[in-house]
């Protein structure tokens, strides 16, 4: 049985990797904020 790689995409340079990490962090922060807003609205309504 062959093991599949954990990550199939590899950035061509370090800068691309940092940019991707930053994008993931922004998405995570946005989702967290939206989750909190949703909970606040549910409590209000």
C-alpha cells in the first residue's frame, strides 16, 4: 500500500507560503467573527 503525501501542493518559494498562511489566518478570523455575530443576532432575535 502506498502512502499518500500529507500536502500535495508545494509553494515554489517561501514568500508564497507566508502569503498562504496569512490568507488562512484572515479566513479563520473572519469565520470566527461571523460566528460570534450570528450568535449575537440569535440572542437578540
